[in-house]
C-alpha cells in the first residue's frame, strides 16, 4: 500500500463496554441515541458495513458489506481523547490519566499563579460555555484566569482575548504544561480563548491543546523512522504533542477537516494521513444534542462517496472512533466507555467481519502492516 487515510469520528461509540459501569456509563450507546433522530441517515457507511458490526442493531445490516469491519474494545484504562488516540497508535495505558472532580490542589494552582503572575478563578469541573457566563465578568474585571476541568484529564484555561492575547494565553498553557507532570500529568492543557461582552461571551476557534508526549513508541514513530509521511489533519498533532508528525493542518470543524482530507487525497505522498473530526464530541456529544450529532454524521456520510472516489489503487481508508459521548445519556455530558467501530476499505482490501477485537492497537498494527512494518507494540494486524 502507498497511502492510508485514517479518519477518527471523535466520540462515535457503538455501545457500552463490559466495564462501562465502573466508569458510570452503564447503558450508554452513542450510535443508538443518534440513530433515533430524523436527521440520521448513513446509507454509505451502511453499505461499507457499519450496521453489520457486532452489537450494532439500530439499522438493518446489508447482505454483503463492502468493507472489512470490526468492533473495537479499549484495553487501556480511561475514556478520553488522549488515551483513545494513543491506543489506536499502539500505546496501552495501564493507569488512567489523573482527573480532578474536586478541582486542582492548592500547590498546583499556587505554582501556576506565581509563574504567570495572575490569580485563578473557578477551579472546578465546569461546562466550557457555562464557565465563561458565570466567571467572564469577574475575569474581565480582575484579569484573573478562569481555570477549570471536566471528567477528562484536562487543565483548561479560559481568557478573554481583550484581557489576555491569544499568544499570551498559549504561553500560559505551556507554563502549566511544564508544571503538570508526574502525578499531576494531565492528558491535556487546553487554551480556551473567548470574546464578547457581559452576557454574550462566546468561545473562539483559537482553542489549542498542549498534550503530554506519548510515553512509548507509536505507529507514527515507526512510520516516520521508515521514511514515510505522517500527516495530521485537525487536532492529531496536539494529541501526540507533535511527535513524529511530518506535516499538519489545523481545522475549525468537521467540514474543513473533510475538505483538507480531500485535498491531501489529491497529493502524491507515501504514508499516513491521520484525521480527527471533532465536532461530534465537542459540539454535540457534550451538549446532549442528539439531532446535531445525527446531522453531522449524515454530512460525513454524504461526503463519503467523494472520499471513496479519490482513493487510488494502492490506498486504504480506515474509519474509527476514540471513545463514546452518548448525547442521549442525560445522567452526564461526559465521554462514555464504549466500543468503537472499525471500517477498512480499498481496492486491495478483502471484505470481512472480524468480530470484536481486544484493543484499539490492532488499528496501529494494521496501518504498519500496510507498509510491511512490524509493530513494536502489542497489536495484531487486521489486514
């Protein structure tokens, strides 16, 4: 194979894992929730085999799927973006990244505040849109930074662009990243700039993630070491802290992510184009917006024929997810511990149902197998 296009539909889970109750996620099923919406229409994904995957019963399966399909289990401890993507690339995380349901400890905030010369507001789990409503005025008046977290392993800093310029906010995040190591090594420090006036604050597209560097070898490392290209579309570069990324482009949403992917499909390269489409999670899953989530999936399905039409003879398309975020689960707006889908398609790919796989790392092993590279991690090729 010459090119692999690996697209992550961020948070598109397909049903609870066996240990979901341990994560407070009993009964979660993202695909089942979104398929209840009249906006949900995925005939092209269905033709590839989406509804033939183990456990997916929200639509009728097709008689002969065109793709090679599987249901993926997450072997790592966790259900967040970083751990999910790391496992796709070959890293199994035996311990979950630290979370802070009661806020960050005083010593962490004191070190951070002293380093940046500003005070801190909030320090608790919060919705990103609600936190700027509740603390925006005080932040604008005092200049103190809005620091908050979620159920994920994140340290988020929100600041108004008129109070803290975006580049300065990024520097503050880099400072926090340096402090948050070891036992407080959260998966991501996230810059959350916003604009507007009292009662009308809105977040901008200037979000930026500062991740931990992957602690072990990944498929990205092995691809780069072999001389192949590793192209990032969306937040992939941030998730892997830039490690072994040879080219990247950030995007402002799913539509742009799909367009950038289509542009790369016109390019001549050898290696991996790794794509994250984040809107499902960020805009819809966390906001319990079933119809919005469904419409976004339908849009991807409508673009799928164009994507398939640009595949060349030695190309492979892979579609998967990194965790769930069930918008119909009203107990929580957090990620959900779910299986994820895997669909692989190409002129040289033999259609088959591979059942349920034991780890997302099988995806990384499959990518490497496309280039005849033996993985340096625990994963079995599905090629």
